[in-house]
C-alpha cells in the first residue's frame, strides 16, 4: 500500500502540479514600459489573512526619476506568487509624486474582524534636493482597504502628526522648530506588533532631513511613527542620531523590543545601521553598524518569520556588495540579528554586467520554510518575485 500511495502522489504532482513552488523561479510582476508606465520602482509586499499576496510599487509615468508623475500601483496573487492580477492604480497625486508605499495589515481592530490594510505613502511637490533646501514639501498620507484592496478609503493627511516641517505651505500652517525637510516612509512594508505590552501597535519606519543640506546627506536621520488606536492618532519616535540615516525598515523582536535596520547614506561605512528599542520603537537603547551586513548604500528589507526558543527568527535581504547593487542575498538569524547563520544568494549578475543588477527588495513569509523575495532586477527593468526555501 505504501508503494501505491507514493506512486499516486507522484503521478498527481506530474499531472496537476504541486500546490506550492517546487523550485525557485522568478516571476515578473512589474515590467518597465508596460501598462502606461515608463518604469516601476520601490517594491513593497504584504500577505493577507487568507494567504493572498499584495504587491505595491511606484508606477513612474514619464521616466525613471524619483520625482514627477509617480503613482502607487498594485497587483494581487492568490497562488503564492505564481500568477498576478491586472495592475490597478491605488494612489494618484495628479501629475505630482505619490510614492514610498508602506503597507501593513491591521488584524486587531474589532471594527474590522477580517482585517484592514493601511497603505502609508508620501507626496511631494519638488525633487528631493529642492526639498532639502527648503524649496518644497513632502507630506505623509494613508489610505485603508477593508476588502482586500478592491476598494480604498479617501486619503488621510497625517503630516502634522508625524512630520515637523518649518516652512509654511500656502494653505497649511506648518511651524515646527525642528525644520524637517525631506521625508520618506520605509520604503517597504510597515509592521504590526503581535505580542507584549505594545501588541496591536502599527509601526512605520521612516527618515527625514533636518535643517540645511550637508554633504553626503549628513543631515539625514532615521525615525519611526506609530499608532496604538488603528489610525485615529499617531506619535513620533525619538530620532536615531546617526548622521546619514536613510531608508529604513522595522521588525519586532522579543520582550517588547523593536529593531530598525537602515541604509547609511554617508557611505563612509558600507554596512547596515541597526538600532534597538526596548519600548516598542519609542526610544533607542543601542545603535551600531552590523559588520555582518555589507551594503552598497541601498535599501534593504527585514521580516520577523517566527519564533524559536523564545527569540524572533529574522529574515534580511539586501544587495550584499560594498561597491555595486548586486548579489542580492537572503539571510536568516535565530538570535534576533546578533548572528546570521543562513545565507542564500537570491540573484547575482552575470560576468561583465553593467548597471544595478539587484537593488531594492521586500520580504513576505509564505510558509514555515519559505520566504518570498520581491525585488528590483536588471538595472530597474522589472520587479520580480521569487520563492526561497531557506531551510
């Protein structure tokens, strides 16, 4: 009987196909020059309670630049990322910029027992260099969806709650002594804390520039913002004081702790900036450069994928190269980032390749032994999805 059972299973898989990935395959999700967009950048991804995946990106209408007619677009997958729905535009700021999508699924609001998506994003009326000079403004907004992204709420402006711009807008009175200028969420997914004193907290890692521009973005700082009441009110964390702190992502640790992992825009140390909070991301007890995580000055992504012996198991992904955006590598830590015991190359350029082969990424947990990596590839020609068995 054992033999016939094995034979039946083998024939079933051959005829029907496995219900999950049987090998690591890349699936193109957003490809430059399609659907009315010259390029797509800045990937972000979450998984719904029913297992559906939601992929977000910036759809850049007229070119490849960060500023301009930029919209936030989305596609969904109901089969672990093997096929994807048509592209829909979720956020449009007319012909100006809407970017840095940071989605998260709120599963603790009693008013939405099936969960509600928060999509945080930024708008801008000038390029980043001009905003850093005080000649433009970046704002912070969010939208929500209670039906899996089929429909979205009206946008909510939370700029006054999570940003401190000094320059007044024509229609709004912004007068903060701190003089924050450039501002960006993430990019990549936001998080909801699942245990401890701060269970249910929605947390968005972010960064800003403060005061007049300094060489190599030394005016940059990392911070976070959060809500404990499902978006009714927001609070800011303390700044992480490291000069040049830039694009960042948060992850929950054990014992009410939270980690931010960030890009060092100064580039003087080609390693990831790591900061630890003991109070759910309100203040920072320790900040250091992780020598185990080389980085070419680029975005990286981090995700809590479970617990082992009371500690968070972390997945981290970045272009593990100090000179080029290449060698995208997935790492796993069983001791909350003190060491990274498993390392798997996700994608690496062929010999003599010119350009940025792998750049920004985001991560999603698919199962106990699989992580989905959603990443920019081939000099930003496409954003692809790949399922990795990390065990």
